[in-house]
């Protein structure tokens, strides 16, 4: 029905001093209508896509102590999109390319390793729709140098520095061809092999060309009791600057945006039996973000005063008779935002598109060395959402119904694993649901394929 076709081709090889891995991906699909047809009778057109990707990784070992690993990746994407919630459009399309290349290098010391990283990203995007044509060109460079050093068997250091350059090529922006830089030296200390107690303490100094200096840090102790129960606690702070597009782009940009800062608390336990048949992980978390960046109904990026999220997750897994694995999860998450409305502080729940309750179970069965099957069931509760009303040109609230997804997977190996046939059946319950208000999702569909290794 969707006429989707994907092929991955790769070749790899190695010698004592050199290795290579080159791959190519081609994916095409007629797709479905991005916007949901509210009546099912409007004959919305399908919004298909084409994606092509090429990647090459190399490894060079001039000496036993030194390794150099250059890489290059190129991705091309073209796809159609619709005008908005429940609103079809036959002309809107986007085209994007991403070129990413760089290298990493490692030099082995007696008690540590020196690492070097360099990466360059060249991103070009074009959106062509009813309102005109919008081009985005972004450039990103990063250089990082860091080292690991074992001071003793119990104490290890990690330290280094990162330099990042961001640039947007746009002579029509509120600031012509805007750019920013971020310099970040950091240091972490690891304590381990001390009778079950482990701890990491780290800090990072961030020097941003627009937002000045900030210091972020983390503290992560844990303790293992009787080789079966791990208790852990994590506290960290964060810093995130707005993107150049949010500051100076053509749509909704706000050069007065503040940077987000956050603090995060996470605590829990992990229980596991000595035979590894039972594993249970439970964690509770709380996160607070100040000056959270949002896109308002006025069509402009802005800062809300404060965002608070909290919740917990539990993930049990059981291995039965070495052939059957059962994994499950349950998650609860909620949150609220505080901002000023008409000069007064207002607080309300705003975790859009995220269910308060979600749960699922996966059962995998290795029937024999050649045949593996699994079934996966997930359920998600009611969610809140907002959408842009093209009639009133304002954001409106909406409710998304809960839904369940049942998937199945099977794989059979031929020729000692060199030929694999697989099939994936998705949405077996044929659920009609929305992850984003006014937009489609796929009903029952199947993916069938083959993997060949020479």
C-alpha cells in the first residue's frame, strides 16, 4: 500500500594497519497523507519521501600507540508535507542535505589515553510552500581534546576542552550571517573498585560569545549491596543556548531570548540475580528548567519563567529457560510551567503529546539457533496537545486519545547466518490514533526484507 522500499549496501575490510567500512542507503516511500482527513472523504494526497545516505569510516594505525579514524557522511532528503492540522496541501515540499566529516585520534599512554576529535557539519534546508520559499544554511565546527588518566586503581581522571563554532548563512536575518562560539573546558573524577561504592564528580565551564560564562556540574554516587542491589543517585545542572535560527531566523526569531538553565535529580535502584535471569530497574526523577524556550501563539519564540517535570519509571526483565526473554516497563510523568499572563504568575500543566501513563511488555523467543520471534505491546494514556488554527491564526488546545500498539517480529537465518529473512508486523490492532493533533499515523502495515552477508 505504501510502496516503501529500503536497501542498505555495505562493504568492510581490514589489515593490520588499516580498516574501512563503506555503506549506502536508499529509501523511498509513497507514504501517507501527513495531515489527517477529518471525514475520510476528502481524498488527501500521499506525502512521500526519498532519502539517500552515504557513509565511510576508516581506521589507520601508524604505530601500536596511535590510531586515526577519519569519517565522512552525506545525507539527502526530499519529502512532501501538508499545510497544517487536518489541512491538505499538494505543493508543499522540503529538501535538505547534510554533509558531516571529521576525524578522531587516540594515543595510548602507560596509564591513560589522549583523545582528539574534529567534526564539521554543513546543513542546507529548503522549505517551499504556499507562503513562499525559505532557505536555511548552517555550519558547525567542533574541536575537542581530552584525556583519561588512571591515578590509582580506584581513582581515574577525565579532563579536556571543547571549542564549538556555529554559523547561519543568511544575509536577510536580523543579524547578517550570525554566528556564536562556545568554549567548554571540563574535568571529572571517578572513584571505583572500593568495595561496591562508585562515585563521579564533574564540572564544565561554559563560555558563550552571547550569553557569557556559566558553570555546570554533576554528582553521581552509587553503591552495590551483596552483588545484587545497586542504589544510585544523580544530580546535575545544565545550560542550553538558543539556536541561531531561534535567535535570528526568518520565522518567529527573537534575538532577546535567554538561555535555558536546568537542574536534574534522579534516584533509584537496580536489582539483579546472580544468574542474570531477573533484572529490575526503578528510578524517580525531577527536573526544573528556567527560562524555557517555547514557540508562542503569536508566532514567535519566547521564554517562559520555569518548567518543572517529575515522574518515575520501572523496567523489569526476566530470562526464562535461556530461550524466552520478557521485558516490561511502566512510566509516569507529569509537569507544569509557570509564566506571566496579564502581569500575574500563572501555572498550568503543559507536557504536550506526552502521556502521564505509559506501559508495555516485550516477549522474545529464540525457538532454535535459526529462528527468533517476538511480540511487543505498548499502551499510552490520554495526552494534551496544541495546534495552530489557520482560521483564527491562534494556538488552540486539543486532547489526544489513548491508544495501544501491538507489533510482531520474526527472523530466520540461512547459510550459517549469512542470509537472514525477516518480517515485522506493525500496529496489528489497526489502531487509528494521533501522536500530533490533526496529523496521520500508519494503520496496520508490514515490513518484509532480507539481509545478505558475503
